């Protein structure tokens, strides 16, 4: 794709541009069709587009009643998810936004509650109060999770909307946070009406999610030096920007060797471009990271191999670092096709497998049916139509994703740090509220 | 693969006819020239050599010798020459030769491609007319100079170029495997090398003859021709001299592509047979015995062995099976076809890999025979293996420690079969003739392996590699790369590179990228525990029985 046609090719960039000018309903339809046509592909592009769209949806929403907002976001979210059920990050972002609205609503509710009653109920407020003055600090991602945690504890308090909260009611009673904080809510509550405030808070929260999406790779990369030592031989696969940033970060301090499997046929061009540092004119990648220095420019030896040579080289590899499409609650992952064999080969050779992934890819979905998670792609990439005689006769398969079971992964590195696969369920419960798991 | 053997056979018979045509010319010229121009004689005596470039199309090939004969006659006419004239002539000749060498190098590559690929005639027209025109226009000097000479110039040039680039680009771990770069033309081949062997060398290099058995058969057949046309020089015995004569051919072949285990085994057997020829036997009958030995060897060790293996492996196929196989093994193909003929109903799932895409030919053959074929690439192994009931693999060799040495990627398939998520193991069956057994051992895929040209990985289009690696476009490209630093062709690369490579792969000039290396290994070693059974012509064995069978088959 020549770069001149950039503005014309539909994708994340054009969508974000159109968001400002088009009415909401058009934008929703727009994103749905982008998702359906797979014109938006990468996890992060999908997540970003969803987040921006939801922000738009919330901001133009006439009502500021939290219940109505939730309903609105749910309907939009359902449509988006239905458009591309395998793009799990879309659902994740919708869940995050829903959780956000619920949090705000509850906070409000409690605030009123707290105001009307004595200050005794003010404890659950504290995380919120903490968060408020520092919305743009680099910490705020931790705050997010902290807040989510706090919110979870307080989730049952309101009894406000649904039957779900009835079920979780007993669990929420153990919520005392050690510092009751005498500052309490009075600082911000009295000024404005609860409804208006909720909307502003939600918009701000979505902004934080968008910020998080923007920084997630850098945050993950900041852990790189803890995991890569000198003279390592690292094997990776596909052209994941998360992995590239991770390695580039490590390369600033350490010398190591990277073996890069090219992931033919679905991602080899991007991989070649990443490896050689000649960026492809791909609209979705045409952001800042597309112009970052390739590893080879940092003095790192990169060896490009076909996927088939993975087993042969695995005996020399110290560590396998993989990107992923999405991570499931059980610690398994849905990643580019070929990842599973690589992880398997690493297991056979007792080589640790590290998966780098933003928390936004972490999905509360539990994979009961692996096959339903797998998407199949363009068969002509496997067998070009030049072999027309063959195309009629044989069945060509081009799966885009692989399901990699959790036992093949040794470590997850997210923007929150390193985790064992068995710990992921905990992060899931920190980030998504039970009510929203199947919204 | 069988058809590639056929084509090898055919082309070597072409060579024969070409040689027959050209030999009168070479006979006449020397007789006319011997006294005055000895240098000329040696040149024209070699005139069969250039025709090798065009073995694939004997119409083309038959022309140059005729022209050579025409040119040779006037050469005889202007016999009386002064020393000064001679010197001048030699100089001009040399200059012309240099120029032609470059041309011949290109067209030599193109010719090889033409012979290999039946379809793509694209690159040919530009190459041949040029050659013909130049051959016609320039007088006899040009004609003679056109021959790709085994002068020191081409080898020296490449030798100067190679180290600077290769050294940088060879993967350190595999350093021991980077030998000389593969021969790209027949230029520089020894004069003892038989035309059939010259052609075979190029076919091996271009993967026209590919696959362990096919390479073995083709080599033996070429050697049969060598033996047929061999005459023992005075003062030596056949059993002594023929071995050294053959070793020239072998050296040439191994510069085109490292010899396979099966080739090595076959050559060893042949040498043994030659050595055991009684010196007192008359040459004709000795040669007849040796040819018969070769025929028998092919029949016993490969043709019949394949039938036996296919027969017994086909018994393992049951109705409703889903059989996974990797790349394109001729013996697996035969097995599956045999099973299909027996009326069994099963599905075949072929996994293929870059850059050779050998599975495509297998898929085509099986689909044409009416089998139910599914085709996917190496990235889809775990999907293909999911509903597999058996895995059939071909072998390049079986090592003495029971490991399977086969096309790179085989180990991944075997591993996936053994570690399926459901916990159910899929039996892995290897079909392998005993001629592929070796007494070498291997633990990993790094110590023993073969490195192919990394440029094969650059082009993303699978199509080019289907029929043979060197498509009409490719030979020009490597030349450009090599010539990139050689001042002579410096302006050329850029326009041609962009026009030839419309996809403009980001890797197209990877050699200029520091620290970037491409690794294209040919084989990998599958651990013995992934292999359940090795089907050979001597029965079905566990991999641990390989060394015993190897001993038996070599001692007998």
C-alpha cells in the first residue's frame, strides 16, 4: 500500500479522524464494518478504536443517569463484539468502561449516602479520593487497578441497579481500607450534582484507558532489563511491536542475539520489515513505533529464519519471547498461528517462554471451546491462485491464530509486572467486574 | 520426484546427442590446426561444454556446435600467422572472452533455469538471442570466446567477492557449515567432468532433482554414462583409474550441492564394486559389469525397495484415517497412492514449508489421483495434527542413534504428533530405504546440516520456487548482488532490482543491513523418541534398530 493512499484506506487512522465529524451512530456503524471487514486488525488498534468510540458515545449521551449510560454502552458494546467476536480486546475495553461507569455511580451513590448519614461509611471512598488529584501521573495505571480493586470491594454497597449485586453483597462487607482518611468526600461532592459528575468522571476514566493503551508497550518495555541478560539468544515470532519495544529497550543496555521466525504467510512481510528496519507502508503501523530503530541498528544480531527451522535452533535458544493476540483468564493465549509449536518446542528443550502483553489483552473469557477462538484467513496466502489447478482440488487451510495452553507459558509480563500464568485470574478480577463479564 | 529423475535422464541423453553432434566438429578442427595453433585445439576440443548451458532445449543446444564447426573451418583457413598477429589475436580473444564470460555466466544461469522449469520462458528469450547474435556476429574468436572458460578469472572474481560478504552474513553457530558458496555455473568445472554430470550438478543445485532417492538415482545414472564413455588411459588399470576419474565427478557434484547420505552410500558401493573388478578383465566387459551393478543397485536399493516399503506402509493405512505428512517425500507419495489403489478411504493433510514448497507437488499428485487432500503450511501444524490419526514422514537419512534427519520442519511435525493437547499420541511412521541409513550420529541439527542460499528466503512469492529455485529472473539478481561491488556492473543493479522485484520485499537488500542475517538450513534432526516405526524394505523397525540394519545391509 503506497503511503499516498493512506488517507483513503480505511483503518484506525481514518476512523479516529472521522470520529470527530460523524454522528455517533455513523461512527458505530463505521467501526462495526471496519471490524467485520478486518480492516482494523491489531489488538491495540481495535482497543484504541473502541475506547475512542465509547468516549464519543458517552460524551454525546444526553442522559447522565449511570444506569442509562451503562445500558447505552452495553448495547454499543454488544454490537461491536458481535461484529468480531474473536477480537476479544473490544469486549475487554467495553467491560473496562462499564466497570468505570459502575464505579462512578457507586461512588456517587455512596457519597450521597455518606453525606446523608454519618462519616462512618466514607472509607470505601478513599481510593477514589486518592485518585482524584492525580489523574495524569504515571502512577495512575496502578491507581486504576487499585481503584478497580477498591471498587470491587465496594461493589455491593449501592444495591442500586441489578440483581447481580445482590449475589455479591456478603463479600463486600470486608472492605475496610486501613487509612480511613479524614478528608472524606466533602471536598468534591457538594459542589455538583451527582449525575453530571458521573459523566465527566467516566469520560476522564476512558481517557485514562486510552492513555494506558498508548503507553502500555513502553511500560512493558521498562521491565526488559529484568528479564534479559547479556549474551542471550532470544527467539521471537511475528512482528509484535510490544516484543520489539521490549527487545529494543533491553538492547540499549545489553548485547544479545535475536532469532526471529518470520511467521509466513500471515505476517512475514511485516516481520521482514521489522527485522530489516524498512517499514512497510501499512496504515495501521504508521504510527511512531513504525519509525523506531530496528534492533539491528542497535548492534543486535538478528537472525531471520523460516518457521520450520524453529526446532532445529531451539537447542541454542535461552529464552522465547512471544507477543500475543489476547490472553485468556486461564492463562492460555490466542496468538499468531505457529506460536503453539514454538512454545511446544521450547517446552521440549526446557527453554523458558515469556509472553509480553498489555493488560488490556487480558480477557475474562474462559476458553471452553478452543476452536471457536481461531480465525481462519486468506487461503490464497498459502496457495496462490496461480496454482489454480490445485485450488479446486484440495482443501487449503490458513489459520491465523493458535491457542497456546497455559502450561506452555512460563511467565507473563504485563504493564503491571511479571506474573505466573496461574495468577492471571486475579488480574482479571481486578480489572473487570463480575457483572460485566458477560454483558 | 520420480518425474524429476526422468527429466534428469532425458536431459542427460540430450547431452549425449549433443555431444555426438559436436564431436565431429571437434575432431576436424584439431587435425587442421595441430601444428600451428595448439592453443586453439584445446579450446575447440572443449566446445561441448558451452552447449551444456542449453541442455534442456536441444534445439538450441544443437545450434552452437554447428556454428562452432562453421567457425572452425575458417580458423583453419587463416592458418599462416605471424607471431605478432598471433599475439594480437590472442589479446583480442582474451578481451572478447572476458566479455563473453560475463554474458555466458548470466545465460548459463538462465539456461539452467530454462531446462529446469518447463513453464517460465520469460528470461530465456533475452538471453539466447543475445548469445546467438553475438555468436554469429563476432568471428570465430567470438565464437570460441563464448565458451564459459575455466580460466582463473571467474573463480578469482567470486573468491574475492565472497569472503567480504559471506563472512558477515554467516550465522555464527553454523559457521562450520558455510563452505564454499554453491556453484552457480558450470564455469570452472574440471575438464574431466562428464557432460551428464555437469548437467546433473546444475539440476541438483536448482532443486530440479531434489529428494534423497531422486538425487541418488540421478547420480548413479549419470555415473553410468560416465562409465560407458570411459576409456582406460594407457598404463593404468580400470579399477585404479576409474575411481579417480569418478572422484572428479563427485567433487564437482559436491560443489553444486553437498552430497546426500544416500548419494554417499551409493558412491561408496560403486567404488567398492570398481575396486573389486579384476584387473585382468577386458575393459568392455568390466564396464558392462559396472553398469549392470549400477542398474542392480538402483533396482534393489531404491525401485524395488520403494515398492516394498510402499506396500507395507500402505497396510498401516486404515479406512477413515487422517494422515499428516510433511513436505514432499516420494516414498510417502507412493505409499499413499498404493493405499488409495487398495481402495482405502482416508484423508491426507500435507504440511508444507518455505522456501521449497515441496508439498505442493505432492498435493498435486495426490489430488490428481483422487485423494482427499488438505494443504497447509508449517504455521498450521497444531491445527492439522488435531484430527490426525497417523503421521507419515519421509527421510533424508536415519542416523545410527535412531534419529531422523529430514527436511527442516519434520521435527516440529513429529513433536506435535507426540504432544497433542488431548494426550493422545499420534503414531509417527517413517518410510526410509536402507540406503539412507548412515553410521553417523547426530544429537542436534546444528553439527550436521546443510545451509542453502539465504537469498531463497527473500522473495515472498512461493510461486517462483515451485518448479525450481532459479526462475528466469533470479539468476540476474544474484549476479547483480555480486556485481554490486564489482565496479563493472555497478549501475545495473538498481533499475533491474526494482523492476524485477515489484513486490520490493523489505529484505531485498538485506545484505546491506548490518547485523541482519538470514538462515536457511535444509534439515533438522528429529529425536528418536518421536519416531514409532521405521518402515524399510527389510521390515518395520523401531528407530533403535537402525544401526543394526545398517550394518547388515552394508556387510551383505
